[in-house]
């Protein structure tokens, strides 16, 4: 027994694995003991007197080893233990042990279980619960171990292991448990279900009697039906279908089949846990009876109506009827409690994976959808989390089976749902389902949307408002498919959407064309689209193209695959595809006609643009990228003119300038070879007067940015990326001109010139900006406009109040309905009264006018800031695409000026410029070649001048990175003199000028990054400490030298120069420290320590380049360091810093060592370790000297104590 006792403790462990391991070991040990046990003839003679009574009562010791009988008793008693997981661990071990041994009977174990779990009146509530659970677990162990229906007999005996009486006893005990406590009923009946399953599968001789006993125990008494009783009925009906179940189930159920339609209403009341025989439902759950987990009977019911494995068995009953009556009209009824609805959500989650796509509509019933949407839309609802979990499960089901996605969307947006489901519920359920669907599902969804465009033929009267609302929703959904980047794109359905928006936005379908390649022409909407819907189609068309222009697609070119933006998989621009559709529709006058007629000038201009586009396709490969940029620009401008609502929006001048720039950049080949030289000369003269073609095109791009719509902005960025290779110096100047700070008065003057003509355009731009595809900046503009409108309303009310007050003061009431009736009785005012009112009214109007003026200034400045942000995007694109362009140098200083000159209201602008300088330019791995050295040198000098007066540390950091970049460019182009000059002057400014804004990293980063260039100003670095204003500047100057000396190995073969430099370094260090000892300098001990570290580093570096110690000693002169040590010891400031004196002595010691650099080369690591140790010793010398006295005292005290 000593080997099994320790295992019982681990059966109570909270760790499942530990419990199972203990169970396995215990059962294996007991099996071993039982195999060696030999029963004696008289069990009583071998028993102790103390155990005699117990053995006679249970009889376990007769046929079982002592360890086995003890373990059975202990395991049964342990079922009542409340400690940790004792009940689970002991029940598992007992079940496994009973299944392994054949020397016990069912009646023995049941008797032990019942006796050890008796309840008494003196027990507390917790103790009573422990006993009831012990009985339940013990009886369940008997059933699961197989002992309840075991046919074998005991060894050397004819006694059966199980009999009918023991079965009846177990059944009666479980039924009694369920009746005693309602919260135990489900578990007790679940165990009865296990017994019924075991009985069905067994072949015991008393099987029929046991079945009759089970049926009589369950159905004999006229007890109320419960979900547990339904579950047992389903099991018994499946096992014994030949019984007369109609008689057994009467009168509660009319039909023997529980799932027949006539029984569903009764079944719903039972499963709702309300009395099936009551007419009125008690829907509020009884106190303590409700559980959040659904009853196990629901899994059995769903197995009947929705079998998991196809072909396993036929489904019983009608699932749609079952779900409608038992779930939707019961658990989701309008009067149902939140607890019942919570069950309903769980049942829906259980049914969802089982339902096929055809049966999917049956799940999304009216009451369920109402409850789900209500609880999903508001986070304050009781079941909000449960509703969100349902949404998550739906999305996961679609991910596993994308084909079912379309059916789900139809339900969410259908009759019982809402077209605005995502908006209404504040979720992205429909959007998420779309992202998980395959191309076939997306196409089916598009077909479904397009069918919603026409009015239902069944409806007698047409509700125009409802129809327009539905059509607007269809347009939005089509645009959302393209806008959502997570949806897998396919050229076919994208083209379908673009064609549909083009047809209904720019044309009027007049006749169906069944064979047309354009699907939108295969149906004519009735009634026709309203003008508002057509405008919506145009706006969405441009919005979709903005999204597609910004997205990249995989394009195959031979064997290579590349990502290209703004194109379809065949390499054509999406804008060009739309223009092809428009051209085809213009030719098909039979089936469609344009919305508006085009005059001859516009038609001629469009034709000229198409000719230029056709010519651009034959451009040589080396100029292909620029040609594609012009193609995109010209196509986008042409399409924008098509979508414009009036002549002002059309802006034909932009299209003309694009055609002009494209024609001059890629001129047409002249067919006439005999063109006179005189005319050619005249053409060249004219070209010199005109701006460069690339400038004209980029100017059009900048004009796109001024429009502020998402379409214009996307096209502008993409076009400029393609044209960046052709950018010239004048182009950069044109872009930088846009960043110049302008006075708000000038901005207002420019706007006031065309204010009347631009009002409608601004309104339309505002409408464009409200689209979902608009960028954050345009949406911000819209928000600002809304705020401005609110401010205008408030200001108008304020103005009205002031006017009324002025009138009231002079005895005139405000104009109302009552005052108008009495106006005839009012007295007329004299001239003085009129003048007084006039002055007050003038003051009120003047205040209103000045307020409007201030607000217009703010609006103009804000718009200018947004525009500059977009221009900075162009600069970012250029630097990214052309990192080796010499024009990058021209960008640096204007961007720096922009950062320095911007105010707090333009912080976003400064941040973006800072990001370009630091991340895009400063971190570029490539540098420009063939630069203008004079311009680069001038820019570097200007940067250093600004750095010396930098306003903030952040600005100085940006200037530092720009300076490093320019230095790298100049050094790469062999212009080191300019770099040395700039840093030499900045070094002098840092150490000698008190108001200098430079910080140490500005110089130190240069020395680290470019040691070769820094070596050229070594003499200036060494002299700098002598010119420094204070001790801090001296220490920092020596730090620069330290950085340089650390990198001597990177300089290459410069031994003579290095050896000539070291005496200057030695003298500079000695001079500074000697002056500090005499009080001429404000050097602190900490600064002195850092300087002496430099001296030690210099000595070590010198020894590497010298062949003997004598040569090194002649350079560093050990005697002077000894003198310095003495001076430090006698100095009032440094005499307490013992570590400084130790470092001077270390310099002398290094110079007296006999080893040479060559001899020590092999022991480099050892020398480094020794050097580190010596430095630590020197640093701790100060503290060591102070602590040595204390240590000596402690040692002395220990000696005295020991003696």
C-alpha cells in the first residue's frame, strides 16, 4: 500500500495531465497487485478484528487484494471531497479501475456509493451539495465503466457481476437525484441517457425487462415534460422504434414523431422550460434554474433535423419549420427574455455550420434578424457580445466555405435584414464576408445588385423615392467592391462595374442590346435614372478610378512578373479602358445616346487628344515610362472633361496644355521630307520662348492637386512618378515655387477674381469630397466646411439679434406676424431717430463683415496648407524614384526653409518635410552624380549657417542629417574642400561663440561617418580646446578628437602624419589640464577624466604605429605626465580625485613597458582585457582610496575578535 498512497494526492491536482498520469500509475499498480493476489478459503480468518465488520458488509476483501479493496473504498469516499479537482480525478480513476477488474459486482459498488453519500440534517448546504455530487459521479462511474451491464460472473463463483435489480437501483437513484435538486436534473438525466445507450448496445439476458423498467420509470407517472425527458425519448425512439410511442407520449404530444409539425409548438414550450400543459407561458426563468449553456437536448435535435454526415441517416422533420417554430417564434419572440434570446444565439451558432447554402435563408428568420440587429447595433445592450460572436462565427464560416458567402449576404441585406446592414450595426460583417468570397461569389453578388436597379414587375405602383434610394444603394455597393482593398480583384467584374457606371453616368440607354459586350446595355432601366443618380454614377466612377490608379496589379512581361500601378492585368490603364468604353458607346447611337451634345470645338479637341494617345503607343522603349505618364495624364484629363457638368468644370485649357506638352515632348514624324530650313529655324525659335514640355505637363499635374478630389490627387501622384525621369531643373523650380509662403491677402485676391464663377465649382468639389473614396485631407476639408456653415448660421443669428436690439432701443419691435397687423398704428420716426438707428445698424454690419473677412483669411490659409502637403507628396515621389538625380540637392534647402518658416498652424507641413529630409533623403543608400559642386557647397554652407542659429533641437537634428548627406555627396564627387571648410567654421563657432546653437552630435557625427575628411581638419580639432569658452566646450572638443583617434585604423597608411599629430595632441591635453590646475579653466574632475582617457588612447595608438618604446616615449614625454600628476595632487580642485593621478601614472607606465606593438599584436585580446581592467581601476581609484581605511579597520576588528 505504501506504493499507491502518494498517487492519491495527485488525483486532486488542478492540472489535467498530472491527474491523468496519477490515474494511469494507480490503476497499473492495482492491476499488478490484483494479478498476484490468491483468494483464501475463508476470508474472515485473514481479516483483522478491526476490519471484520467492514469486510462482511461490502465483501470486497474476499476476492480483491488489500490494496485494491482499499483503493476502491477511498476512491468512492474521495468523490465527496471539495478539494481542488478531487472529484474529477477520483471519478476517472474509479471508472478506469472498475473497467479493469472483474472481482466486484455492481450491487457492491452501488451500495458503497449510496452509503458514502448519505445526507444528514446537520450538514451545511455545501456539504450536502458535495454528497449529492459524489452520488452522481459514483453512479456515472458505474455506468461508464461497463459494470452496470456486465454479463460475466465473479471468479470461482456463479454470482453475476450485474443484474436487473442493480440496474433498477441505479435508475431509481438517478431519477431521485434529478427530482431532489433542479440544478442536478440535467446531469442526472444525462447519466440515465448513458445507461440507455449502454443497454441498447448490450446483450444481457434481462435486456427486455430493463427496457420496460426504464420506460415505466420515465413515462408511468404523469409528470411534467422536461427537456431531459425529450432527450431520453429521442434515444429510446431511435433504439426501439417498434414500440407504441403514440400511446406512450399521449396526451402531451399528438404524434409519435416528436419532430412532426403538429408537435413543434408543444416542443417549443418544453424546450423553453415552461410548462407544456399551461396555456400561459412563464417566460421569466425560475430563480436559480437558468443556465447560460444550452441544454444537451439541442444537439440531439439538430442531429435529427440536420445530420452532420451526409448519407449517415435521413433528416427527420422539416428544419425550416423546426427553426421557425421552436427557435424563432419561441426563443426570439418579442416577449422573450434576454436569457432565452441568449440561448437562441447559441443554437443559431450550432446550426450555422450544419446548414447548406440552399437552406441558409431558413436560419435568418424575421425575429432572429430583428433581435440580432438590435443587440449588435448598440454596445449597451445586454447581448451585444453574444451578437458580435454570432457575426464573427458567420465570417469564419465564409472563410471556410467561400461559396456560401453570397447566400449569407442575400440574407443580411434581404427582406429580414437591411441594405445598410453594416452601417446600421456599426460592424463590417458584409464587408468581411465579401473579402472572403471567391470571384464566382463576387460576380453573383454583382448580378444580384444589378437586378435591384429596376422596379419589381409585380408592383402595380412605383414608389420613385424608394426606387431611387435602392438605386443609390446599388451604386454605393458597386463602388465599395472596388474601394475595398481586401477583396480579391478580377479584371472581368471590375470592368463590368466601370462600364455600368460609365453607361448610366454619361449616357442614356435607349434600347436593349442582348449581344453587346457592355453588360450595362443588355437592359434599359425603367423608369430612367434621375439626374442626381447620374451625377452619383459619375462621382463613383471617378472615385473607383482613383482607387484603381493607386492600386498595383501583377503584369506579366514575357517570363517576368512585375507590380504596376493604375493598370489591369493586361498592362492597360483603367482610365484608358473606360475611354475605350466611352468611344464604343459614342459609336453605338442605336442603343445609347450621350447625356449632352458636344460642340464642334470640344469634339475636335477630344479627337486631337485621341490622336496623341495613339501616337504615344509607338514610343521607343527608353522613353516608354515618360510616354506612359503622359498617356495617363492625357487620358485622365479627357475623362474628367467627359464627367464635368459644365464648361467651367471641363477646363478645356488644361486639356489643350496637356496636348501641347505631349505633342512637343513626343512630336509627330513629319511626312513631308522637304521642309524648308527657314521654317525649321522659326519653329526652334518659338520653342525657345515656350516653357519646356515637361514643365507644361507638371504644371497640369500641380493643377490637379489644386482641385483636391481623390481622383485628381491619385492621378497626379501616379503621373508624376512616371514623369520623374524626365524632370528638369526648371521643373524642380516650378514645384518649389508652390511651397513659397504667400500672404493671405494675395490668396484672397486671387480667389476674389473669379469668386462668382467658382461658387458652383466649389459646391461640386465639396460633393466630390464627401465620397467614401476621398482622402483624409479632403474629408477634413468637408468637416471644416460643415463647421464653417454652422459658424455662419450662428453669426447670422448674432447679427439678427444685434439688429433687433438696435430697433428695440429706438422703440421699434421686431417683425412678426402680430407686429405686421399693428404696423398701421405705429408712429413715424423723425430724422434723428433714423440717424441713430443707422449708426447702430452700420456698426452691426461692420462687425459682421470684419468677422467674415477673418474667417476667409483662415480658410485660404488652410487650403494653401493642404495644397502644399500634396506638393510635398510629389517631392517625396521624385526622391523615391530618382535617388541619383543631381536635382535632389536643389530640394534640400527649400525644404529646410519650409520647416524653419512654418508656424504652429502648419505643423503637419513641417512634419512631412522633415520626414522627406530625414527618412527619404538622409537615409538614401545612393547618392547623386554629376552634381554642380558650387551649388552643393553653397547649400552646405547655408545649412551650417542655419544650424548655428537653430531654434529647436529637432530642427538641428534635421539639419545635421542634411549636412551629412550633402557631405557624402560632395565627397563622392571629390569636393572635400567645401566639406572641410563648412565643418571647420562650425567647429570654431561651437567652441568659441557663447550663443552657438550647435550641439556636440553635429560635429561628432561628421567625424564618425567621414574619418578621412575629418583627418584633414585634425589640426583645427586639436586647437579647438584651447579656444573653448568653458570646460564643457573643451571636454566636447576633446571628445571629437577621441572619436577621430579611435578610427585611425580606417585612415590607411598614414603613419608619418599620425606620428606628427600625436605631439600636438599631447601638448593640447597638457596645456588644458595644467591651466585647469591653476584655475584658469572651469574644467571639472569628470571632464578631466574623459580627457585623460583620450591621453591613454593616444599612447596606445602611438605604440601601434611605432617600432620601439623609446620612440613612443619621445612623442609623449613621460616626465611631463609625472609633473602633471604632481600638479593635480596639489590642485585644490583635483587633489581629492585620486583617479586622475592614477591615470597620469598609467600613461607613464605604458610608455615604460618593454613590449612593442608587434609583440603584443598576438595578445590583442589579453591586452584589451588588461586595459579595461586598468581603466576600471583608475576610475575606482578615488573610491578605493576612501574605502581602504574602512577595510583596514574591518580587518583589524576581525583579527581582534578571532583572538
